[in-house]
C-alpha cells in the first residue's frame, strides 16, 4: 500500500474567493488549483486535446467545468473528465486537503524506475 503524498500548493488566503486560481508545478505535474462555489479543486492544467493551458480558460459555475480557451472543450473540475468536444480524454484530478492555512494537493506516489 502506498503512502499519501500531500504537497503544499498555496495558502487558504490565496484560494479563498470564487474564481481565484493558481498553477503549481510539482515533479512532472502541472496542476491548476481553483475555487468555485467555495470549494477548491485541482486538475491537470494542460488540455488533453491540444496542450493549451486551462488556467486561461472560462469557468462555468453552473456545471462545475472549465472551458479550454483554444477550442471550447470542457473538463469537469470534480473528476477531470472531458465533457465537451473536441476534448475526449480526461485531465488528471487531484484531491485537495486544507490543513490550517495550507492548501495541499494529494499526488500519486512517484514512479519508480525499473
């Protein structure tokens, strides 16, 4: 069984209001962390369709999605699932944990080289 790997990505004050976002680069992960409806979400920041940064995208609060700024594909902030064409593949989704003033993202265990 692997151990949880929690990594600090910011503070509660940086991610307190709806629409606030930040990008964290950790190992091979580029992660978009944002606030919507008072909830913090973390997904991969690179669109799976055409390598465009999602942090420049439009939030859709009514459906909890972010729209890619290039081709209008969308991703569910809760799961990373692609929800509108031309996007078909999901982006990674990461659990978010708040510990005091720290906003942490849970990452998968590091890959081991064989």
